[in-house]
C-alpha cells in the first residue's frame, strides 16, 4: 500500500460565518510543523498545498523555511486556491459569494490569473517548481484542466469521489471513484473516499463496484435508495473520522483492490474554533493523536510506502478519463 498525506494549508476563519477577503489570519504553525515532523519520522511524505494568505504570512513563511531544510526530500509544496483571498480581484465578480468560493465557477481567465499568481508566489518563497494543484473546496471547473496545463501543472488533487457539491454551487463527483486518471495532460489523484453502510455487505459491494453507486445516483429514486441502504461517504481524513474509522476505510478499499491512498486534512483544523471538526483544544489534541496513530499504523504496522503526488506522473498504470467513463 502507498500513502500520500495532503494538508490544505490555509488561513483560519470560522467556516460557518461565510467567506470574507478580510479573513487572512495564520496563527503559530507549531502544531502543523509538529505533525509533519512526526509523520515524516514514521516514514510518510507530505504535500503541503498552500493558499495565498498562508504563503504570504510571516508564520507560514517561517514554517516553509523550516520544512524546506528539514524535510527536503519528504515534502512537496503545492498550490491551493481560495478565490476570495487570492489576488488578482475582479470588481465585477463577488468572490465572497458562495458560488465563487468554488474557483472553477470563476470566469476562465480570472481563474487562470489567480492560479498563475499563486504559483509564482509559492515558487518564489519555496525556491521549487510547483506542479501540483488543489482547488479550494474541491472546486474544479470546465476550464481548470486547460488552465493548469497552460501553467505547467502536472497533478490535480481536487476530486472528492462520490461527493456532490452541486447544491452549494460546486461540482458533482458522484460518478468518480478513487482511481487515478489523466485528462488533458493532468494526472488527477482523488482524495481517498469510501462508501459505508449500516449493512456492511452493501458498502463492501459498492466499493468493489463503484459503477453501481453511479447508477444509483443517477436514478430518480436516489434519495430513497440512499436512505434505504443507509449509505455514507467517508473521506480518508481525521476530519469526521477517528483513527479506527480511517483504518477501516483503508481495509475496505484495500479489499476492493485499491493500493494508492490519500489522507488529507486542513491546517486550520489544528487551531481550535476554526473548523467544525475541532471546536476546542481537546478536539485538536484528539485529531493530532489520530493523525499520528494512523501514520504509524499505515507506514510501520502495515509496512506501507510513502509517495508524493508528482511521483505518479507518467506511470503506465494510470488510466485515461475516457477509460474512467465520467465527465465533470
């Protein structure tokens, strides 16, 4: 088994309060650095996908300088676009509106310019080429692949399988599973997600046959079927899942034949009160414990291997979008 750890490194704000250009605070990154130090000590590699407030903040830059020296071969710096706080800004577009918090909903040229400036800023700070992209809120759009190709990106991490964000104005990924695939020269590595049910055999069957879940989602009785089967989508993350549930997700998908896994979380979840997952310092402590326990379990107990997303580019095992059979 192979594991990539992806951290959404971003500003801190109360997710329930909406989006504001003024929300650019980045606190002390001690906990973030501690988590990365501990994960790499267990043999993991970390992709730090950074947005504009993080990479331009004093504390974010201090963390970057430390990580660049201490973990040169075990860390990848990537781009993470939050449109409402990432220049350039367009006065004709309300980037604080929920619709445009999904960057793929921006006009194509504005999305391009935001990604371009973010990439340049990160490369200037990190002194490394940036080839991996993660859209804020998983917000891929029709123009995103073309924009990424124009800018020299090779990898995208924005797909969250089995999830539907269309009720919020975002993309619908219900047709996607966890397979890595290429489209327009971009290698897409989905955030690992599993299907679970109170009837274990149902979850196991759907994880092994994701096309059946796709047909369920396309049926007119979709909501009734979901309730009847008591289906739940679980992302491989300490956000909304504990250590044991993360291990169960890996076991279930491993049984279904998957060998590449992406475990992800937001840096803001390491600051109490920012995200719904960690309201208190005790919640943060629990999440950190679960992250480190999972890293040790995967890398040491299960003898897993670590990979950085850019290392999958050019692999002969990767299928094409046509073979996957879905479109955004």
